C-alpha cells in the first residue's frame, strides 16, 4: 500500500490474544485524525493486560496514544490499569522499610525499640487496641526470623514487606480463603526469588524462600482462623418497635361477674342513702292489724325520682282473708340528688360523642 512508503524507523509489534498490535512513529501517509484513531484501537487491544507479561505492551500503547494527542480522559483507564499492574507485579523491597530504617532495626538493643520502629514504619496505630498489639508482635517475630538467618538489609525489608502484603491482602482487605492465601504467598516468593527484572527481583535464594514458606506455615497459616476472627468487624444492632399513636388507645374492657355484686346496704359509704331498705307498713283489716313487707319497684322515668312502692301483706286476724294494699313511696331526697348528678355527668360526656355519629343532613 502507498501509506507504507513514508514509514521510518523502529516499529514495535506485539501479538496479544491472536491480535497483532503495531506501534510506529508517525507514518507520513496518515493525517492526524487517522493516526489518533489507530492509536486508540491499539490502546484498546493492549488494555486486556492481566499479568506481568502484559505490562510493557500496555505501557508502550499508552505512551504512543499520548504522543498522538489523545485526551487524558481516554488515557485515564489505561493509566489506572498500568499503575495497578505495576503495584501488583513490582518487588516490595524497601517499600515499607527503607534502608535507613532497616539499619536502625538491626542496631536496636531492645525489643521495645524494635517494636516502636516497626509500628512507625508500618503505620500501626495504638488506637486499634489489641489488633495493633497482635500485628506488632507478629512483625517483631518476622524481623527476628530474618535476623536468625543473618539476612542482609534488602532481604529483611523484602521479608517484612512480603509478610505485610500477605496479611493485608488475605485477612484485612480481600479476606481470602486459606488456599488462596497460600497461592498469594507463592506468587510473592516467586517475584522475590528470581532475578528477572522488571518482572521479579532475586532477593531470596531458593533455600531462603523455602525457609520463609516454613516460617509462614508455623507462624501465620497455623493461626489463620484466629487472624480472621480478630480482624472481623462485628456490630450488634438492637431494634425495638415503639407504637406511637395519635389518639390514645381505648382501655380494655374489664369482665363483669355476678360475684362482683354487692348489697348497697352493706356499703358504709352508701348507708346514708338507705337504698333498698325494707319499710314497715301497717294495714287495717277486720278486727286487727297486719304487719307486711314493702317491696320497692323502681318505676321512675325521667329525672323526677318518684317511685311506686307496693306493699303485699298476707292475711292476719281478719275474717276477710288476704288483703293487699299499695302504698306510694318516694326515694329520699339525697338519693334523688345523686341520681340527678349522675345523669347530668353522663349526658355531658356522651352528648358530644353522640353528635359525632350523626349522619350529615342530605344535600
């Protein structure tokens, strides 16, 4: 094709997932729009990167897209993926423990001094309580393990950072299962036991890497469930239901039984009203007198308080046989006043209530 005639120098070609990606200097046969579109397509192909082998093709595609003038908004996702791959694949030597801090640790003369330096470098806050104490104790034993093997400064730094990455990823952040945590440890040791820059850094020998595996089995994976339990965030929430009413609730009805009935005459507070007392009535019949019992029948209607008393008397010493008489009687004045007061209170309380149940007048 004619557009190939102007291409000069150095073409980088990579084959990823069956696709050939070609990134070259600016071809003379392309205008600016075509060049941007070509670099955009190459960047999309390179963004399938998932492992360390894909790191360099992604970095090359991002740099070529930037030189072609693609906006930063389109490059942002590629840059984030590139940074994540670099952080996941880069060696951790001297990342948490710089050389100067490792030398301070190796020169420390007491356990307390070593723990203080580790807490400062690994950002362990005393505010976290027993979690910080456990981590400080764990990293102290990691450091002392490196000292027992007479590790150099870079090996001590690599060892502490490898164990910190293992604990943080498997326990705190991702909460991995134990077999996945073992796989993560193997990946970290492979990255630090082979000299293949920039993919790996040979900090440990194979023998030293095996010693680190055994240490992790004895001091980390042996207590894996305990670490998971300690760093599990647990919150207890107590929920209770509260019945908030706009109108007060109606009181429950109390059952009434015949055993609750009392004789008013036996109640001291009602003695002055003489409710239901028998009244003796004398009747004349024939040649003698008759003693009878008076029964009060309440026949009053309204508020007049009057009632009729009917006296029934059996025959006595007269020749005329049985005699019955009716004698009118009145409730005492005090009882009549109480009855009227009760009626007035009931009418006052129920008067407005009855009005609420009345149907509105037809329109």
